[in-house]
C-alpha cells in the first residue's frame, strides 16, 4: 500500500447527505449501452435529474465534444434550466456510469481541502473490453482540477461502497471478494484499504446484490445509509420472487449489525425481453435540497417515494422515470458522483 493514505493525512469520504458543491454526470451517448432507440428517453431522464438538482448545487457535466455541448445547452435553455449552474467539461468517456469509473472525492475538514481517490476500473470484472478505457477519466479530470490524488492501485467502483458520517462503510461480499476484482487480496486486506482510503473504522458486509446486476452486487441497489444509524434496505415481499431470499438475508444482517433498518419496496420484475434488469428504488441520489429516486411505473413507486421522504424531512423527494435507463443496467445513483463542499 502506498503511503501516505487519505486517513493518515486527515481526509475522509463524507456521507452523501453532507453538503455538496456539485454533482458530476456524463451525458449519455453510447448507443451500445441503450439499444433500440432508448437513448432519447435516457437523455430525457438526465434532463429531469438536472432539473431537480440544479437549484441546490452545481451540475458538472462531462460531454464528448463541442457539437454535443451546443445541443445540450440548447435543450437545457429550452427546458428553463439555468445554465449558470451547469459546467460543461469536454471529455469523451466511453459510457455514462461515472459513479464507478469516476473519482471518489474525499475532504480534509480541518484544512478545508478536497482530494480525489483514483481507483482502478476494470469494467466490472473485465466484462466489457470497450469500457475499460474509462479508467483514465479521473486522471484526465485532474489535469484541470489539480487536486491531491490518491492511487490505491486496487479495483474498486463507487457503487460498491456506501458510507455514513460516523466511520462505517457498507459493501458486499459478492463484489469486493469477487476473484474478478482483486484476486490477490483477502477480506482482511480489502478492509485495510477501505479503512485507509475512506477513513472508516467499521466495514459491514452484506452477501449479494439483486438479480440482473452485472456489477456483481453493488451496494447502491440494495442498502443505503440515510443517517448515521439508519439504513434503507431493498426488500421483496413476494416469496416467489427470486430476489426475496437474497434481500431478506441482507435485511437480517443489517438488523444484526445494530442498525435501524427500514424496508424499501422493490419495483417488481422488469426485463428486456431476455433477462431481468436490476431495477431498484435504492439507487437514489441525495442532493443538497432534493433526493432523486428512480421510478418505473409500478404500483410500488409511490410507497417507495413515501418511505424515502420520511427519511429526509428537510429535502424534497422527486421520482424520475428510469425504465429506459435501467436497460443500460443502472439508474440514478450509478450515473452520478457527488463532489462535497469543503
């Protein structure tokens, strides 16, 4: 392990509900991610995400070229979204899932300094050769950001971890212990990296993620901290559903950790005519003023929004239709990355 680490220099990863300067997004353009003409609908979802969040924080939008930037500017103006809150960053990423290939931002509160962690990205266990190129994005971004940068030299995706502000990180065995990530590291060694780079003291492991998740069980589809001691846990009530046993075990583990665990319903079975898609209300994003939640036109949309709203009395909860987006095997949390305020 390289020294110094973020922990040794007083940096930590803030919880998502702590104050943010910006949300990072990558404007969708890859038609291989969203086939069958879905890209138009996915872009409409991005506009709604930006609309919901832009009054409370900056939007930093990676965009592949100047022609695309001009088109998006026109669309945002037409939709009445204030461009003063939007910063365009000309950088061509292969795909839109910046949560996983982008930097993890950490802060040093005493020095009021921001830094980034540049994990290694291998396209979710070398599943997509054409997307591994997005591993370069954090270093490319830092040519202009010029932040202190920590490079642990291990494979990690942002969607595989969720932290509170009291030194705890949630993750899954299915992902972080998978041999397609860091086969040279065991559980204890991975925990050392999490403690040193996120500055946490406790690592809580769930077993696995939902069916259809090509990330090998990212935490942000199944369990999310909403306060230091409260977790929303995706829960499938139907015992005939293949997610039922998986999510029940995760719920029981969370309870055994001594947390306040609230059940978050699931949106049922959504597929692409061939296989189940990883649709989950847990893939929400907590902004400064608004929590943006993926919804799918299901009877559980409103109950899920109600559960989340009860956890965020000072924020507005907004549902954004994400059925097209989930055909790319992710939704709102997957496509975003928070930059905390320092």
